[in-house]
C-alpha cells in the first residue's frame, strides 16, 4: 500500500533555518520525498493541521500545497487501481513526478551536480553562500565545456583526483583545496538525502589535512602594536585589531555588524555559527567603541563602506601598512604578517600561557570542548570567560 503525507524535512537543517516542505510517499516502510519548493521555519508549519502559519504568503502556500497534495493522491489512487505500484518507492516517486512535471522530467536530469550545488548554495546566506559559489566557479574553469552536463556519477575517484591536481596549480596549500572538496561532499550528502543519487566517491577519496600555521605573537610584539607611534591614518586599523583582541578575537564581520550593548555586555549572533554570544565589555574595548561610534551599527566602519567585504579589503591593506610602519621602528621586534586572525590566535595563546583551562579558552572562543553536557555548563558560566579575558588584558598591559 502506498500512502502520502506532508513533511517538513528538518533532517539536515539547523534549528534557526527554514526547511523544505515535501510530500512523503511511503510503501512498506520505505519513504521517498517530492519537494514542493517551499521553505519554512519550524514555527511556520502546523503539523497537526498540515497548514502554513505565521507566514506572509500562508494563504497562497496553503492553496498550492492542497492542490499539489490532491494531485499526488489522485495519481497514487490511479496507480493502485491499475496495479502500477510495483517496484521500489523511488521508482514510484519518479512515475508520479513524470506525470506532474513531464516537460521538466524529460529536459532536466535530476542528477546534474552543478544544478544541485547552486540549489544548495541558495539555501545559505552571506559568506557561506559565496564560498559554495566559488567552488562552482572552480568546477566551471576545470571543465568549461562539460560542467553543465556533469552528473554525480561522473564525479568518481578519477574525477576528484584530477580536480585536485587542477586546484593545486593555483592553490598549493592542501587546506585551501579541501574547502572545495568539503563543499562538494556537502552537496553529495544533500542530493543523497533528496534521493537524487546514490553515488558517493568520498569513501575512496579522502581529504588530507595539514596542520594550520599558528598565527600568534609574543606579548612584546602585541605591546608594540598598542604603543607604537604610527601615522594618524593607520590608527583606525591598529585600533580595530586591538578591539578584536579585547573582544576575545571577535571576527571582523561580527564587529562590523554589532548593534547591541546590554548590561555592560556586547550581545551578538556569530555569523559563522549563528549562535548567540555575549562578551563583557572591558574598559579598553569600550574606549575604542566610543572613539568609533557608528550610526547604523555600534561602530562606524560600515558607515563609510558599501559592505563588510569592502571594509575587510581595506582592513587587510591597512594592517599590512601598520606592519610596515612597525617594522620601520628598529627595536628588534619585527612582523612577517599582520592580519585580523592574529588577534584571535594571540588571545588564545596568551590565555594558555597563563594556565587558563582549555575548557574556558574553548568557551571564550565559541568552540565546543569535551562532551556536549560539559559544553552546556561552560556556556552558562560566562563568569569564567569574563575573568579569563580580564587576566589576558592585564597581562598584556603589564598589570600582572
């Protein structure tokens, strides 16, 4: 017997992200899914009523969903009456799709990798979306005449190996190339979940990582950054670096988009993980925030730039100029590189040198540590993180 029901598929979706609504087609305990092209938050789908709620397009969506569900149910009844429900549940789903969308079924194969990659990327936001689309561009350059017809089955061990050799011409670092392969693997998993393919070449093609280069500096170097006499136009870049350090290595995008200080704490949602985070605002950080007070955001960095990315590019160039200015001071302390990443890594290294527990450092940086239960307790006890940050800052300022 073949049955159908509406299903909000949250299996591969984070709690705060919209999930695809599908029609689940089940036979003898096996289920296949027909996507409806509608994405909803958990709070926007009433499971018991099978209706969209709390959505500006709820009336349109509910009309469309009812029509499509009725259409599928009528096809299933007809197939059952004509004894056409033999075969696997995937075959049954494909027969239903062939009746619903015959033109699409004939003209657009369901296993084209780049189609799925674009679909997957469009479910992401901001920088994450750009990273997936960057992988798409590299595939286009690798196979400019073939990428449009590239299927999951084409991307076997040999294809991945040759793609790796192609990437190595411009990206000699393994970890940089692995970003593209992680993206490809994520799309494979996404397509497998949606029953578009059963191919999975990553059982044989293994990602090989190399240890990340440490980006931390001695405390003497950090003190030089803080106190050196540099040109006025470079101060804003030096101040941004120090603000990131005082805020426990807070990322550039999060600093640029910060808006809220409540009860002496900077509250924000991390762009990378979408988790809420809170940092006690120490006087050193508060002074810089006051100096660069913004209009739309907490700080004015985006008041003079179209986007976070344009400011970030200016910051990269500005910190490089700060580095050159510092190296022109002949005091035996030199810098090979100075980027925003150094603030985060240096904070963690100093905290470790001060014998601050690894669990507290991990919580301060927004990382998981140990088992999930211990991580929950550490997140609730932010007093340890506050004390750790104050100790690190006092050490740099020579107060310990």
